[in-house]
């Protein structure tokens, strides 16, 4: 099941369970989907939107001085794919990347990110590459 469909089903369930916080969060997410050009979004597009919303919430929490953990962020993060571990990323790089094909190792970022997609964070991949 695609993430967008899952969110729609979870919204219905939250309404039945009278879970106002989850219902409101998912309505905000659905509103963001409505701003997109297409009605049906790919999972990658949905993940980008959710990551943007999480980043925005974290920044506003930082500015207000409130704790960075909120139920809103927890709900949003539950729809993100499981991130690859640092060891998995390192192992894939060692098995699949020949640094001789690049002028510098940071040029391998594109190929690594294309492989892992939403299952990796660009900053973590960059840090791993710098340590290799």
C-alpha cells in the first residue's frame, strides 16, 4: 500500500477513535498533498513532503525553546521508511563504489543517494564518505 493511501486510512481510523492530535496532524499532511500538482503522489514525493514538514516543526520548536520531541513529529516520522544504518551504507559503498571513477569521493554521493533514496539521509552519507 502506498504511503498516501495509508495516511488516508489512518485519518479515517483516527476520526473513529477520536484521536484529535493524530487526526489534526494527518489533515495537515493531506492539505500539503493538496498543494502538489498531481492528485496521486509517489512514495518518494510523499516522503519529501513529510520530511519538509518535520524539519519545519523542528525549527519552530528550536526557536520557541520548547523540547524537540512532539507527538506531531512522532506521527509524521511513523510514515517515513526505515533509514539504512551507517553500517549498511558503508557496506554498500565498499561493495559497489569504485572511487577511481570519480575525481573526488563526494561525487559518489549521487550514486549512493540514488541507490538508497529515502532510506538514507544525505548528511549521514556525506559524513560516512568523509570518514572513508
